[in-house]
């Protein structure tokens, strides 16, 4: 098989600018026999968790034919590229396959060979450190609308058919953002599990709510026993199959001055820790993080997972001062294990300049000043002042269904939606057509 055509380019995009072509039909070309894409080095013990693929070494031989003046000019152009701290190499297999891109880094230089200079041939071995994976063309997914709900327009965007071989950072952007708000963004390959409050067993001063569209699925539970503990309980959802989860709760108070606290019991990891719910100057629903819990795996040895009776968890709440009621809409178990990315992003308090961009490639949130896509030329400058971020932003994982959970924290009604736009560059281990 012939060597792929190689070119140094300005970046990985559909119409890259070529700064140096190394093709067989040019005066500079790559010796096919000496081309090697190399392979990334796994930088951890074979059985370790969280190991990463490190650099690979790309090697080829630049051969220049022609007069000394032609060769000198060509070699100068080659040298300028090899001495760059970092560069982009475009690899084109054979038509009609699309090219792939590899970021390279300056490494040890080799000596120019003069053995055949009298024949007008100069050769230069090249070895470059490069990223572990090649990149294909950017993939832009269809826009998807989410809300703080568990039915209809809900909090999750599911993505299947992700191209590539390896997980790759996503770029998520939305025009829907408020000043000073917080958003929770979780990327997982396990679907969040929901328990609707109206489906739970009620006790001690609780009553059902129905036909109320401020609740997800138009139903929930109201508690009103001042000074006493109220409770609702339910089995764990059947799709909570084991691992680490954050338990989030959607609730609201009927009085801004009342003070409520709550706790969860019945699950290993929750030790009846009492959480004082935040005091907001609003009676709108809000999301509350009840904490992180470890759910045991339902498996013995290598046997198939079992389906035992699911443990029951209980939510207890107490009004410690004030008057009014506490409404509970739903509980959601969001996976946050080692293979999951979770981040809480706080937006600056100044007037927002959307779109809000959550860029996992840079692991940074920022505003891209444009009225549409952040990928257009006018939007390349980004505004990052005032953003804070706790955690890592999502990646896309090929071969499985990906779940992007997006919650706007604070006072957010169900009617307040967000349009998510997701893009990614597929990552490949080997050079091949990027249609897969």
C-alpha cells in the first residue's frame, strides 16, 4: 500500500490551509518505505484505572530532488516546520477517503544526508512526537432541547453512533443562559434514574399533588408538618445497577422565609446526614444536591448480574422555622463514577453574551461573542472572565449510547428550556476512512 500523502496544515478543519505539502508528485516527497504512524504508549500499569495513552512517534523520510538552490529552499521550508513547537499534520490515505489530522510536537532533529547530493538528491529522516489519536472532521449533532424535567422535554440528551475509536472531548454550546446562574453538565454512558415523588409511599404529613403543570409529569408530593419529620420512601430504580451516583432533588417552598432541612436514609453511603435546603428569595422550584452515594454491584464473581429485591430509600424533611409547605417533584440518581465527567459551571453576574460554550477540549466554559455558532470566524475570540468551574466537561464515547444530563440550578420552572448544540472531533487509533 502506498504511503499516505502528508501535508503540514493550519489545523483540523474541512478546508485546511496547506503550509507544506510532502507529496510524491512534488519536489519534496515522503519515502513510502520509511513512513510509520507509530502507536501511542500506554502510560500506566496494564491493570490500572484511569491510565491514558501518551505520545506516539511518527517517522518518515523527506527526499528532495533538484538543483542545490531548489533543494536549499525546500529544506529551509522543511526546517521551519520541524522547529515549530507544535504543528498539524494532515494524512490523506486515498481518494475519496477524507483526510485525518494529527498534532505533532518538536523533538530531536536528525542529520541531513548528502550521500546522493551529486545526483541532486538529499534525504532527511524525520521523527515527530504526536498526540495519541488522529482526528477526523468535526461532527455537529442536531440541536436538542432540554429542561429540568423527567418526561417530555427532559434533562437528558442521548447520543448514539459516535464516530471514532476513543473518547473525545465535546464542545457544547447554548444560546440560553442567564447571568450568575449555575449549570450542571454530566456526561455518562449510564442513563440517569428517576423516581417521581407521586409514585412513592407517603407518611407523616404528606399528601399527593395532581394536575399541577409546575410539577414534572403534573404530579408530586406536598409536606406540611411543621416541627415534625415528614417522609416519603420508594425502592431504588431498577436501572441503578451499581456504582457512584449523585442524588438530586427538585423541590420548592411555599414561603421564602421558612427554613427546611432534609435527609436520605436506607442506602449505604447516606448516614442520615441532614442538609439544610438553600434559602432563596423565590417560591420557584430549585434543584438540590443531596450528596453522593455508592450503590453495590449486583454481581457475584463473574456471574450474570442478579436481580434481587431493591433496597428502599427514605427522604425525610423537617420545617425548623416559619410557615408554609415543601413540595417535592422528583429524585434523580445521576451516575458520577470514574468513567463519567461531571461539572458545575457558574456564569458571570454581568449581562450574558451568549452563546455559552462548554469546551471539553480546553476544559473551560466561556462566552463566544456571536449570535450563532461559536465556530464561525467572528466568534473565535472568547470571554472567560468571571466563569468558575468545578469538575470536568463531557466527552463523547464511541460504541455506546452517551447521556448528556443538563440541569440549570437555582429557580428554574419547567417552561425554561435550553437548546443544546453538541460537536466533537472523532479520535482514531489508526489511519482509515473516518465514516466509522
